[in-house]
């Protein structure tokens, strides 16, 4: 059983076929899809026409999916990237993706990078909520996204530069904490307005202040000018300051 690039580019994957692709190394997709469907409904490997000794890792993974997503007993269709997220996120719960699937995913990922010229974003809308745009890797692996299957969602891939800056700020806030991020933003804004740090300018580029310093140099300058910033670890400031400042820009002559 192969998962081709054309399959990844399909708008929807059926529940049973998607799970068969994720977990089984080989076999007829039609046959495996039928067995997966029966297993999700009955909860029994034997009822699905298989034996526990046959591909046990795949059946254990399906059992985890059934327990984590009880709504999966009903038929549903989702975008391939939604099924990808399901598989990757549940790996921490004991799910094992098949090597053949991972190889197909890697080939598709490379093809996407070439098509979109590098980074890839995911535009995701669930129900009547406004759409959100995330970097593909964060969409697949991020633990803080509101996510469920089945769901009425619209998903599309796009070059990541078409996303909005709010997304990157939200991801950074998830990592370092919203209070810390707000404090760094406050100090950066004050330093810009009062011109406290040489090399940090009022000029803007895509909603970020232009700075001639490196992120590390700017982080040290902020800690020097604002004593309360010393309560925040230097690596955290270095990681976060890029949310508000475009650093290491060449000086104009």
C-alpha cells in the first residue's frame, strides 16, 4: 500500500482509509479500510477479521485512537493535513506511524516546500470561527491548538509569508508565557520611544521595529536599561525579542 503525492493532495480522506494509511505498512487499502471501519465500530480485532498477532503495532495504535476520539466510530472525512496532525500528536500517547507512511509524508513535504518556495503555512477555520494561519510544523505538532476530530473545518496550504504576524506572537506566548512577552514588548516600546538603546530605531518593517543590533546584543541592552528585565532569563529574551524587533539589519550608509 502506497500513499502517493496525489493522495496527499486530495481534498478529503475517509476516516477508515486515513487510519489504514497512517498505521499499516502494507496491504490492500480497500481491505484494510474495511477492517479499520469494523474495528472502530465494534472495538474488536477479531470482529474486524484480523488476529492480534497480525500487525499488532497498528492495532494498538487504532485502539488508542478509538479511546481518545470516541466520535470516530461514526464515518467522517477530513483533510489529509488534519489526519497528519492526529497521527503526529498521538505519538506521545503511544501511537506508532508506519515507516511507509512517514516515507510518503517526507516526499510530500519536500514537494510542498518546492512548490511554495520554502516555508509552508496552514490556514485553518473550524465551524463559524475566523480563520487562523499557522506554520505547518506548528500546526502538526503544537500542543496548544484547539483541535478535535471529527470537526467541520476548512484547511488549505499556503506560503507561510501570507500568514499574519499575530500567529507568531501567539506561538511565542505559548512558549515563554504571555506575561513575560507583554513585559518584553513594553520595554522595547519604551526604549524605542525614548531612544534609550542606540541601534534600535523607530522604523518599522512588517510591524516590527528595525534594529541594527543582534538579538543577543539587544537582549543585554534591555537588561541593562531595565533592571526588572534581569528577572527574565537571557535566552528567553533573545528568543522573544524577535517577535517585536527585526534584528541584525545592516546600517544605512
